C-alpha cells in the first residue's frame, strides 16, 4: 500500500471518523451536506484500498495517521 495522500478535508473527515462520529454528525461539525461527507468517505476508502470504516481506521493507523 502506498502512503495515503489526503486532501485537507479528507483528513478532517478521517479525524472525525476516528472520533466515532456518524456521517450526519460529521456533516454538522464541518458545515457540509451529508452527501458531501459520503463522497469524502468513499474517496478515503478508495485511496486506502478498504471497504469499511474499520478497514479505513486500521490502514490509517498502520500509516501513522
């Protein structure tokens, strides 16, 4: 797996996923639409090569996030 290259917003979404926030809570926290959070989450999964939030967290931790 190559090093994750994340946008600033993807890093913010990842940080909130680490805090176990729901998609709705993340949207409210960042002042964006739920659909936008879902897009960021899909992009994170794709970049990390995973299919779940647990896989995303595991990969992010493995890479030192």
